[in-house]
């Protein structure tokens, strides 16, 4: 009979002992934005994020970040920070490379706290990739590929204001624009028509309703938009309305993408089984990080559905983790990682870069982990949890 022998010396160690988590730092990151991004369910005018740094007794560390949005994730910076302090205590003394075990431990503590779980998840993956001496995309089993992000325009006070923002983005070189929609009735149509006329046919347009339409409004608006070469309609209906999504998709001339309707792989499976979507939007803050995002992507790929990778108000730290994931998994086809472009200043060193006048092309530089770090001087209310 065969047996499995596990050797202690097969693991990274300090003085012959397996590596352990020795400290976890939890802090707030606050960055103002140039323009508020206005949506039907709330505005984002600043990054009010929580950052986690997991340290080990071997000197290896990992950085993670989350960006709560109360209207979607049901929490705030303050609540995520408080929860993070409790979660940090659970990890002290644990093997940092046992990602699945650590995440199960955190989920048992609070299964619904996807925002702060995301920060811990990213930090664990960053740390493990560093220990393996690999960039995160390679640690995830993938390779480097070219990514190109869109740029988002929130609700403007007038059609002229929307057009002005769109022209400015085209001038900056962006090839793809996402328009926040979801206004009452047919108010969105004039904005979208005017932008299409202003930017021409070569610029890709996506629209994101953030649950702003009901079923009759969605049907009427999509019918009016079918000639405007819209790439897809994101979250047109309420997050809970899976049946409505299925009916709409069956009668829609445009592809339908779910965002707020899909937090976990369980949600993804429900939408796929209902034939309710053409695309799924993965956001690490919604899914609780990379671990669940991988499961969502796998379910989508099995169903022949492509994914999008999106963001809330993350700095380039959180965006770097998302970009590595997208690079590793080509079924994550649509890239919406523009939040840091709205920042008044950039607090991050390393990590991804968005090249000016390149059409939104993103560069993942050489290095291990996700590559992004923060100067602790940029952080507020740092608390270090130790044994």
C-alpha cells in the first residue's frame, strides 16, 4: 500500500521551522479624485480603501487592498477596517502558503465580508508568488499578455458635459469608453447618441446601468441603441432579478453583462444555468479576491461566456493584482481597470503602468508577486497585529 510522506524540510523555514505569519498590518488609504464618478446607486469622489500587509518570520511579505462601496458591497472603509483587525488575529502563526486553509478560516469568521477578505486574499497570493520567485500571473499558471483598459465617464450634468469628457478621453488616446447610464426613461439615449457622433465608429462604447433600469425601460432603450455599435449593456436590471435578465437577454439586440448580480461562483452558476447573461464582470472586491474570482472564471469558460475584470476605487495596488489575474486567464477578455487614473496623486510604487496615448494599454513590469507596494507614510490609522 502506497503512503504519502510529508517532509518538514520541503517547506520554506527559519532555523528549520516552517515559515509562519508573524504580523499583519491593517491601515486606511485615502486619495482624492479629480472627478466624481456619478452612478445611479451612488458617487465615488475619493478612494476610501483598506490596505493589508502580511509579514512572515522569514522576511517575506505580501500587500493587499480593498475598496468598499456601500451601495454594492454593503460595507464601508470603517467597517472593513474594523473587521480586518479581527481577521488579522486569526492568521498570526499560520502557514502563509496555505492559501486555501487561511481563506477558509477567514470565511468561517464572516462569510459575507467579501471586501476585507479581498485585501487578505491578494496579500496571501502576493506573498506566495514572491516566495516562489514568480510574478503573480506565472504563479497563477498563466503568462504575460497585452491588456487594454477602458476609461469610465460618470453621469454628467448635461449632454455637452458627457461629450466633452468623451472627446478628452479620445484625445488622451483611449480606444474604449464606458458610459455610466441608468437614468430614468430614455434620458440616456441622447447622451449615448451624442458621444457616438462625437467620437466616431472606431472608438468602442460600453454602457453600465448600475441597476438603473426596470425591464420595460431596458427593452425600450436597448431597441433604440442597437444601431449605435454598443459593445454590451452592463447590469441593466436590479441585482436580484435573474429572471428579468434571462427574459431581457432572450429579446436583446445587444449582449448583456452582469456585475452586481455576481459576487461568487455560486452566483455565476445561477446566472449561467438561467441563460441570463452573455458576459460576467469579476471584481476582486465583490468576490473576496483572486481565489473566488478563479472559480467564477472557470464556470464562465465552461459555459462559453467571457468575463470582464472591473474595479471600484482601488489604487494601482489592487489593480495590479487584477491585471495579473486577467493576464493569466485570457477568458477574462474585457478590461475595466481605470480607477487609479481618476486619482489626484498616485501613492503606489511598482505595479502596473497605463501608458499615455497608447489606447489604454497596461504594462505589467518584470518582478515577483503583483509588484505593487505602498509607502506606509501614505497610510492612515496603521495597526499592527502580532502574537
